[in-house]
C-alpha cells in the first residue's frame, strides 16, 4: 500500500496536488482550508489504488497462465505431442514418424495454411523415444544470434566428434503447431523473448490515445494560463498593497512587516491554490472511470457475442476507448480473420453448362445412391446429379479428373469409411466433391490410383505426376485406365490452361469463360480442367526423356519444365470448378460499411498473391470497377522503385510480392510506397513477414499521422497488433498469442463494425462531450474567483464557501457529467450503421481539439462574467425585505455558488442528448444534494460542533428566502443559456452537421431494419478467379514411395486428438481444415489409426 | 471482465440481455427544433418583463465624511494621539419626498424605513482580515475566551499578554460612530428626534445561535470577561457596549453582530436602526422636510481614503433598494425578443424547407 502511494505520487498530476497540499500548510499562503485539497486527493488516490489493485490481479492471472512455459531454458529437451503449440525455438531431435519427419502448421507464423515438413538429423533421430539416451545426449550447437528471420536458420551441431549442418528444416519455431505427429523431441535453442516469433513481435509500448496526448498538452497550457492569471493577480496585489493596503494597516497590520512585493509573492501562491481548479484533480479519475464504463459496455454487448464458441467481446485495455471512434486505417490479417479457412465446392461448369445454385436446406441434393458419399457434403443443384446418373460422358470425365488429378491421400479404416488427407484445403474440397458425385477416390500407391466409378472399382495406373508450382500454376497426371487408354488430366489456372487448349475447344472456351467470370465475380476460387488422350508411342518417348532429365544433374528444373510444357498442349477443355474460400460471416458487408465510414482497409498477409487477391474480391475490398489494378512485384529494389515511380494515378491494390525486396523497399523508398498506397482505394500486401506488417503500420502511423487499428488472429499478427494504435485479436480460436497482446478481442471480423461505428463512436463522442463540459464547468468555476480578485484587494479571497469548493467537483457536478459520459448517444446503433458518415467527425478530430477547447474557454469566460457581475450588481447595494443584510460575504458566496451550479447544470442539460432515467436522477439528485448538503453545512448543529469549520450558519435560511436572490439566480441562468441556444439553433438551421441531420431523421422515423445479409453479386468481369493454396513438392512425395504404409503402432485409442481434448484448445481450429459443409472440423473425436500418410492434413471425421 | 458468473452450459459467457448492458435504456432525446426553441424565446421575452419589478423603493444617501461640522472631526481623527477624545458634529439635510410606508401593518410598530451607515473603500473582504476572528470565542466557549484562536493574529493578546475578547481584526475595527436623527418639521420648526429601534437589526440566527455570551455559573458578564482585554481600538470593554440594555452586551451586541457579518464588497452599508412608528409624525414613515443627524464621530476613514455615509431607505416585496434587477430584466426581455425574431427569420429562410437537412 505505501508502495502504491509512492507510485501514485510519481504521476505528475498527483504530485501536483501533493504540492498544492504542501502550499496549503504554509499559513501565510494558505487561502483555503486543508480539507479542500485533502478530501479530493484521498478520494482520487483511493479510486486509483483500487483500480491498480484489480489490474494487478488480472495480470497475475495471466502470469499464472504463462507459468507452464516459464521454466523452459536453452538446452532443455522437450517432448511435444500432437496438436501442441511449440513455445520455444527447438532443434528437432527425433519424432514418431518415419524418416524423423514432423508435420507442422505455420498459420500462426505466416498465415499459410498448408502443412510443412521438418526432418530431424538421422544421427539424432536414432535416439528415438528413449528418455535415457536423450538425457545423455551431449552435443554442441553453434548458431546465429537471435534474430527475426523466420525463413532462415544457420548453425552447426557437433555431436560425437562430428559436425552436422543445421538449417531451417531442422528447426521448429515457436508459434508452430504440431500436426499428425504423435510425438517429437526437441532441444531448446532459443526461449522466451529470444525466439524468432518474439523477435518479430515488436516492442510492447504503452499505448495512449490522441485525446490523452491532447489532454496533456492542454493541461500544460492550462498550467501556463494558471501561472499567467496568478501573475496578473500578484501584480494587482502588489499595486493594491502599495496604493490601498498600506493605508489599511491600521485595521489589518502587515504580517511581520512584510513589504508589498513580498505580499505579492505570497498572493501568487495563494492564487495558485485557489485557481488550481482549472486543472481539476478529478479530471483524470473521471476519464478513467468513463473509459472503464465504456469498456464494460463492450464486454457486455450481446451483439458482439459469438454463440458458436461462446465468446463474448472483451476490452482488454480500458484506456483506449475513444480512439476507437477515430480510426482511419484498418490493417487486417487474411487467414482466420477475413476467412474461416474452410473451402467448399460450390459451383462448376461442365462442357459449357453451369451447375450449382445457392439454395436452402430443403432442396439439398440426395446422395444416398452412393454408399461412399460424404454425408456432410452439400450441393443444391439436382441437374448435376441427374447428368451423372444419365452417364453424360463429359460430366463423368470431369469428375474422373477430379478423382485422379490430385495429391490427396485416402484412409479407410473400416469398409466404406473414407478419410482424405489433403495438403491443401482446395484439393480436399474437389476430391470430396468427386467422391459424392460417384467418383470415389479410394486409395493410392506410388504407381496407381484406385477409384470407385459409379459403384465400379477401377484402378488406374499412375504414370506421372506433373507437379504444381507457382509458375506453372497447374498440375497434371498421366494415367492408364484399366482398359489401357493413356490420358493426361490437367487442372490449373484458367489463363494457363486456355493457352494450351486445342483449337477445337474455342467455342466451349467462350462459354466456360463466361462461367468463369461469373464465378470470379462471386469471389470463388476457380480452376480450369482439361484432358487429352495420349499416344502410347509418343508417351513412351516422352517418358524416356523425362527419366533422363530427372537424373541429370545440371539445369534439371528448366529441362523438366520444358518437358511438361511439351506434353501439356492441345488439351481438351472439360470445364471449371469453383471453390469458395469461406469468409467469416458478414465480412463483405463490414468492409463495405467501414469504407463508407472513410476507413481505409489494408490487408496484410503472408499468403500468396493469388489467394490474397481472390479474397480481396470475394470480401468486396477489391471491386470490379477498380479497373486499374496495380501490382508492385519487382524482384529487385531497383525494379520496385521504378514501378513505384512510374505509376501516376493508380486505383486498386498493390502487391509488394517478395519479402526480401519489400524489406529493401521499406528502407529505400518507403515514402514512394506510402504515397502510392494511399492513393489506392484498397491495398493488399502479400508475402509479408510479421515484422513487416508492423513496419507497414509504423509507416502509416509515422507519415500519415493517422489513427490505425490492426486486427488479426495469429501469432504472426502480434507485431502489428502491438504497433497499431489499437490492436484487435480474434478470439475463440486455438492461438491466444494475438488475443493476449491485443487491446480488444472478439470472435468475428464483422464485430469490428460494431466496435468502431457504435462503441468507438459513442466512446469518442462521450469523451469529447465530457472533456468539453468538464473544462467548461471548471473554468467557469475558477474565473469567478479571478473577477472577484478585483474587488477584494487581490487578497486571494475565495468567492465560494470552502465546502462548496471541496464538493463542487466531487459531489455536486460529478454524477451528472459521469452519467452523460456513460449513457449519452446522439443517435442509436441502428442509425449509426445506417449512416456510416457519422464516423467521419471522429477521424477529423472535430469534437475535441485545441479549437474546441479554446471555444470552451471563451464560453466559460462569458459565463463567469455573467455569474460574477450579475450577482454583484444585483446584490452589492441591496438589503433583505426586512432591511437586514444580504450583501454580506456569506450571502454573496451562497448566491454565486447557487447561480453557478444552476448555470452549469442547465448547460449539461443542453449537452446531453440522451436523457435516461438515470441521467435525470443524477441531474436532479445532484441539485437536491447541493441544497441538502448546503443546508446541513449551514445548520446550527454543525456550527455548534465545529464553529470555525462551519461559519456559514444560517446563510441559507436568511438569504435563500429572498425573492431578490432567486430573481438573480434566474437571470444568470437565462443569460448563460441564451447565447448557447441561439448559437446552436442557428447552426442547426444554417449548416447542420451530419449528426443533426441523422438526429432529426431518427426523431421522425422508426429505425431502419438492419440490412439484410445478402450475397453481394457483382457484374461479370474479365479477370481470373484462379487461386490455389497448394505448395510444390507433394507430387514427388506421392510417387517417391517414401511413405509406404508402415505397420500401425499399438497405441491408445483417440491418441491423435490428444491436443484437442485439452480445454486450452477450442475446437474451432484455424488449421488448414477442410469441411465440405463449411462447419468446423475436428469437433468429434474418432478412432483414427495413424498411417504413413500423416504428412497430409487429416480430413478426419469432419464434424456434423 | 466478462467472466462467467457461475453460469455453465454452452452459453455460459453470453452477456446479459438487459437494457442497461445493451445500452438500450429508454430515454428522452430532446432536440433544438423550431417547435421548441422559438416558442421558448417568445415566451421568455414577456416573462422577463413581468419579472422586472417596477416599484423601486425610496432611498436617500448622505455623505457625512467631511460634511457640515464633521470636517473638524475628520481632521481630528487624522491625529492618532487624539483617538480617545470624543468629537461630535452635526449634518443637516432635507428630504424632498416622504418615505411613505404603505404595506406594513401599523400594529407592528416597526416601520419599513431603515437607517444605515455606509462605508466606502473599506475592505472587509480581505482574506486575512476576514479570517481574523474566532467564531469559537464568539459563540461563548470559555476556553476560546481565554485562549483565542491563532486566526485572530495579530489581535490575540494585548501588550500585557491578556487575551483579547472579542479577538481579531474584524472585531477590533468595529464601526463606532453613533447617530441621532432629528426632524425639523416642514419648515424650521422645533427639532423632533426620530425614534430608531436599535435592536432586531441582525439575522435571527446570528443573534441567537452564532453569537452567545460565555457563561460561568451565576457570574455576571463582567466577571466572566475578567482576565481578558478589550480590543485595542475599543474605548470600552465588550460587556459595557450598551449601558441601557444589559442583554445587549458582550458578544451579542447588535451593532457588533452587524459589523461581524463582513461585507462582500468594499462599498457597503450596514443597518443601524429601524424607524419606530408609534408616534406622530412618523406613523406613516418619514415625512418630507428638514432633518439633521448628530454624529459621534469616532471611526477614522482618512487612512484608507474612505467615505462615510448615512442611508435611509424603504423596502419592497422583493427586497431593498435595487436599481439593477429591473433594468437587467427589461434588457434581457428585449434581447430575448430580438433573438427570437432573428431566429424566426433564420428558420423561415433556411431551416423551414428542410433543404439543409438533406445530405
């Protein structure tokens, strides 16, 4: 507790009040009784201490959560089990899988959804699971110092006298998740803040709002102004003492024979005490309380609660609320934030006919004819099933292609229960679609693929896989059917496939192109499918050359590409598929609404350009009318600089594509980039590392002086969440990293609109109203003292009763203004959504700025003049209706303070636009409280108990029964209100603000119905919807035979879900899951036998 | 925050759907529309006229600082060594219009004509002056009588070290001129002394609660005050202030109480007496005619360039003489009407058609 006090006095505001207290102890200076400062100070310290205490408890709880990993040190060996998070940078020692492979998901690190493979050194892999051997492991690792490069690691392991090189492939970084691997052992290389992820996290800085900073500036100005006023009054005192005071010494001898100058010096400090209310002690506490209250509203908001995973919104920081109403830039992650990371097969075009319509559950296609169908797959177009049943050859070929041309693995533990393990979710969706339409991919060996075609088991000989890569943008398989027919099946980007089509397809091409455009317009990911029959002889020749090339040493890649190019031509078009990368609910609507509110949205993702672009279209960020899409993709710093310079007026998006060069760009031509990016309507940065995300945010913060918000869900977003003014984490998912470093968290991206347009706007409005009114009431209060100084010989006499000074801020005016700042709403939430422009004043800082503050001070000046001179003129020469005194100091004090209280309360009434019962109670209650307290303080009993503390005895009774007094109070109130009403009314008539307009409309009409969530349809466009989250290299794996089914190990059932069953993981994974129904996967645990095919993302038992 | 409060089940953390938590409390949203603002202004204008009270009370002021024979006394008071000497002077004046009392019941025998003394440029509101008193002593606490509060500095003890009662600068500087008002009839007839009630001129609470004499058994006031000194500028001790009325002595002396109620501004007037209307010719107030006031001139004002006055006024229903409020209300009412017209014009030209309200 004493420590807490010490800390509190370190805050400059509290130190200032302590200083005031010290001043008051000096009798020559003390112009107020000690309690006028002590009572507020004690109250403020108590409230702050209570708040600190609760904060402490919260942070201790977080600390406890982290405790499990606290003791991990460099050199420790750690055992990890399936689905566990890696929480330190580890060197992989051994794993449960053959060849010491482990499979990891790096979505938390880079946002990519496919699984990645890491492989331990053979020498360490031999240690196996033997704990004793592992404990005896005695090697030396030399590696680079901690750094933030996620894609690079260099080091050497010295073990048993031998040196082994270590690279990125041997290292598990913090932030990865172990998948499909029973266990693995790792040696801790870096722990805690030295891990690459944490190095990428950026600095944790104490965030302050712009209002906070403005407030600090203003408080400094006020200090200056206070000093100025005190100087004026001290000079006045000096002159008065010289001219008048020296003549008055007969009645009031000077203290210790002090001279006028010294008296002026004392007067200066006395006035510092009296006028200190311009910097009110309760300001900071009230601001904290208001923010806390508005944070609670966020926690309580039922419309930001996500029932699916029982996650309410949470305001983790309670000091940033009003900044939510000033956001100009939103930086969003893609995977898991905008998208659900779930793919569904939605539409297709076969032989010039488009299939697939959205529909409701009633007309779901019945797949019962197919015993192997996945019951969770949903399709709404019956005509496609009919076509399959009618044995339409093109349709059959279409699905045959989907069933054959892929790198998916199948698992069948029991007859008819199939599970697909797909490396990319897109493929999983396509293969499952084929499965349901009667072309069931059943199993594969390195050289064959078994499928069930309309109930008939057929085995195709797999002759070659022409693997996918980002340049080819397609993959092909060459198979021999059971009848002996050789065919090449190819799927890939429409643009790529079209270049390789046979001339005879041109008609079909046109039709399909139309369909593709339609799909692309809906933001679906498209692939074009084509095939060709091969000549046996030609193929044999090709195969031979292929073998030669494969074994050649130099220029293999290029030569292989040439070979592939050669055979993949004169294809016959089959059709196209459209897979939906399921967005989170309401993302397009949210983005549309936010952009109407003049909020610029930038998507920063580590993912590939195509997928990012595709999502950009599907979530309405990129629109068809943005026809000047501009891609920055230079491969060298010079190229990038050139591209940035050459572009004149781009509308669209920028893709600084390659991480390394983007890095250079940040350093070299950041301003050019920024200038360009800010001209764009939408910006998407792909292939950015976590740290670069933060750099982009910093860049905008620094050069645009804009308020930024970053939203993300994974560990790769932590850096930008910390860098932005406001960080928002998507909660309710596996990773907690983003949430833990965020300021606000909620479960769905669409809640962002409510957070900003409703809570943010209200918070900002309330805070500004509060500050304006608070400064007004305190300035008015204080300036009256200033005017009185000219009548009391600058002797630092107060105008009001000391008790009134003590209680004015704490009791009489505290609750009404708090009530306003907690309940006020100019327009309700429905209208806020209806008129997103309402958000713009916040971005422009219109409600509270230096100008507004200055206006506020002028208004106070006027009010204080009225409040001092009207009572002065009305009372100075008058008497009561029985001739007795009413111009005495005590009556005047009571009169002025009553006038003041009425004036500021009425002013509050004009500020308040939302009178709830609570507000009314607070306002009237405070007035009643004032009279109750005043009459108590002025009562006989109080005086007789402590005569010197309550000298105002009887003043209330003797002066408030005078008509004169009440006429004066009424007059001051009228004169204070008159200009305000006139000014505001004229403004509303002549140039109404958007708030006024919406308020008028709100008063007239019932709130508009919430906008229906309709799928936004776009006009067809000439662009490719191609996107495929696939990685290179899986074709080789499939054919290499490296993963022949290994004997199943005896192990406990349900093992593979070990990580899922713990409560720390929510079942809603962000992993590259695929669910044909769009529902979260992995919700049900099934008894899956682990097979050799574990490098694939298991599509086991998708949830029902 | 947002903790589950003992609930369980799939929606354990769902926030309460209460109007307060969802910020849907029913509320009244007033707006400044033409329908409310304009009628308000048109109403306020006439209303303010009604409130401006027209019947201004009568008032007469006489500055006697150097008037008439008081000039000599003024000069004499300049000399501090002659402070103990008495000085009497007389000022004559004429009241042109009778101070007629209309609405006070005769039975009360108290008129509504009040006699004040006024001081100008005397700062009773200086902070140190105002603080220099001990309410504890004046409410009759015997401990404070002998040990006055340090607030009374520098008038706590006299040269001999005896505690001063009443202590402090305020009591020390009590106004000590006394007046006798005489009526000389319509012409220069024989002087009739104007009867003034010298009591009941304080607030009830002051006389009965705030100021009390110290009591100690059956001792007389003088005995109780034994061991205290009179304030430095006083010519007699507190317990001998009013030789005619023993109950008007000590701390509960009316003149002392009136003085102790410090004025808010440097120019002030304090009640000295109320016209006693039992006898002719004062039954209906002060008649017009010649008057003189005899002053026992004690209070020195030349030090602070002050002026001394005698003020005679009547009162009305809303209080004493007040030139300001009626005029202020009249001006306010004119202003309100003017603004109302301006606002009406502005509304008709711009606001009425609602074009500005469109986006």
